[in-house]
């Protein structure tokens, strides 16, 4: 059976501040979507939370970009927003950028990751969900999962994976995408996706048969809204096993924390910490950025799960390392490289500060000259 797995997420209000979600809001969203399952519009649904974000996981047969499915998510978030407003939660409705739904949530604020596939005899998938970071946070782990044989032994050992994978890479500024075939074009891929502020991996396909292997939400809220309205905390769907990376190969990159953009005010670098569902409440300096892994077996479109994939002592060390990395970066305070370079910051007072100081900048070379030399220089100029 061909089914579609859609994950649509939004921040519709934080409890407290930007740290977590409120159960009343989450339940309102859950109930709305569950009713659509009862009506037969969806096969199944689940709700995940990470930090102040809510993700609606849905299975159905309407394909990707289906108006019906996007509308269900939009209306669920609208209902949740009403509750968030009533409770005066922080930033209530912040990711719903327009008042009226117009066919597709893309460009309207929520993040979307969707894929359609023929359900295999057994269909394990993992939905990753991160808070206080951006979709480019997936660039490094996707490379490791699908193109690094030192991470994914299956690339060498499994005949279905041995032909490699093709990465679809999006330039978030122009909206243009390019497909790069690995291992042949591996270095071209890395040349692009190492630039995390500009390029993000959108989809990954298996070369053996073109099957979709992974898909990520690639919205950049700051660019959609033309102004900062919150970090575009991303989701990622990855299919596992039998010709895709094994569950353990998919999780392995997260055992070695790396540094991502986001954290406080969306303007800092920080480690991405893999955590259990209950620990996905970033509070220290509004972080550090968190990621959860929700594992499902899909059975005739039903979501069997979720399993809390990072609730494993084997990830305790990664959490400790991430804490150490956080300490090292926090030591830098407002100084780069903890704080992002000016052009990457989500909001900044720098232009205003520069405007105020405009008339007070002076030429240090001229300042060193005597009064006569200054007059001479002015004449020459
Ligand atoms: C980062 C984030 C928070 C806020 C910060 C300031 O993604 O959501 O770190 O940027 O708490 O929030 P405001 O400007 O709403 O006071
Ligand atoms: Mg928020
Ligand atoms: Mg968030």
C-alpha cells in the first residue's frame, strides 16, 4: 500500500517563555487531529513535542502537499493557539504567519516534512525533532548516515546501499535545489552543505532504485516572515533497515555532538544534545539545542510507537560531552564564535548602534597628523 507520512510542526506558544509546551495546548491539538482519524481523513496520528514546538505526525493516502492534510494541521494549530492565547502563553500563535489558510502550510509558518512510499513488509522510521536550531542542523548527520562508511557500515556491506545515495540540496536564499550523487559527488556535496547558513539537505534518495530515504523540513521562518519570528526548529524523517541505514547507524551521528546554529535568541552556536522526550525542555540559556528521536513501525499505515530512541544510557556520554561543549562556548559570552557572526544573527541591534555612532568614527591616520599637516592633507584631497 502506498502511504504518506506527513510531519507538520509549529511553535504556537511557549510554557514558560520559549522552554516548553503546555499540556492543555498539546491536548487541544491532539484531539483535533484524532477526530480527523475518526472521520477517516487520516489513517493515524501522533503528537510529539520538543521544547516549545509541537509536531503533528500523520499517516494517510492523500500524497504529499495534500490540501486536506495541511488544513487539518493548520486548524489544529489554530485551535491550540486559541488555548495558548487564553493562558497568555509566550508567543501564542507565533508560527502562524497569516490569518487564513490558502491550500498549503508551506510559506505560512509551520515546518513540513513529508514522504510517500510503498509500505514495506516491515517499515521502521525515525522522526527527529529539534528545538532551538535550524534545518541545517541535519546536514552533518545526514551526510554521516547516508554517505560516510565510517558511520554507516551498510554502505560497504549491504548490496542495496552499495550504490550510495543522492542528496537534494536546497539553497534557502534562492529556493533553487541541486541533486548530488554520492559517493561520486561527495566532495561537491560537502562543499555545499558545510555552509550551514545557506544550504540545507531537503531529501535523500537511494541510488539502487530511487526510493525516498529521508526528508527534512527546510523552511526558514526568518526569511519567510522577512523578520525574525522564531528559530525554524526542524523535523526530519528517516526510513530504516533492509536497504536503508540500520536504526543504530541512523542514531550513531548523535552520539558525537556537533555544533549547530540557534540557542539563545537564535543567534548563537551551541551543541545539539540528544535527549529523551521528557528532557526536551531547553532551559539553560534557552538551550542548549535539543533533539529527540521518535521511532515508529508503520503497520498498514498505523503508527506503532513512538519509541523514545535517545532514552538510552548509551547516549549519556553524548549528553555530558554536549554539556562540556556548552560550558566552553558559554565562556565566550557575547563574543564570536559563541555568538553568530552579524549576518547570521536572527535579530541584532548592530545597525542601530552603528547609526547612532555614525558621526563619531574618525580616520586614525588623519588623527595622528599635526594641525598644519591636516590642513595640507585637506588641500591635497
Ligand atoms: C530562540 C528562542 C529564545 C528567544 C529568547 C528571547 O530560538 O526562541 O532564545 O529568542 O528567549 O525571546 P523574546 O525576544 O521573545 O523575549
Ligand atoms: Mg518559541
Ligand atoms: Mg522552538
